[in-house]
């Protein structure tokens, strides 16, 4: 999965987001060679300061073929991107983030991501995703 990460200036602008910037979620052809597989979706984000635990807070919205109320994979991608933007002096981190998603669609959730950069602050060494989950459906797939 690949994500178009879009910083927005404020929550009113975030509330206006309506769709994936890629018309066809299942067409990754605009990506560079070697990245053209899987889906291509859009994650919009707005910084919201820090929470009581010192994690950097963001409000987010993610659109693929529809809006998703909580997206761990996009949150991990965004956390890695944001950790990569931290100054080199912060070395490996860890860098802690909390993403609040699903608010506009009435299905609010929080996703926490911790990122550790590689030696000397280069690359990504480790990503930890956490949060709570609620079962919203159950089903069985049958092969024919």
C-alpha cells in the first residue's frame, strides 16, 4: 500500500476533504518504478500539538475508494514520514505520534505509532502500531 500524505493548515480545511487524490485507488501506475503495486490512497493530516504523554498529535482523514475511519497502515506511513522530518540531532528517537481519525464520519478512533530511526538517524529501524479495536462485523468467505 502506498499513501499520498497531504498536510493541511487547519481542521476546517480537513473537514472539507472529500476523496482520494488518486481517482482509482487500485491503479498505482503514477508511482515510481518498483512501487507500482497495491493500492494508492490519500491521508490528510493536521498537527494538533502534543498530548499528555508527550506524543505529537494529529487529526487525520484517509480516503481510498471510500473514507476509512481508522487506518493503521496509513498511520504507520505517516509516522515514518514525520519521524524522517525530525532533526538529525534527535538521532534514532523514538518518535511518538497519536493520530485521531474518523471524527468527521462519526467513528472517532485513536491510533498510536512509535518510530525508531536507524543508526545515526538514517532510515527506519522499527515501527510499533497500537490502539484499541471494536468488532463491527463478522463473516465467512467460501471458496467455490
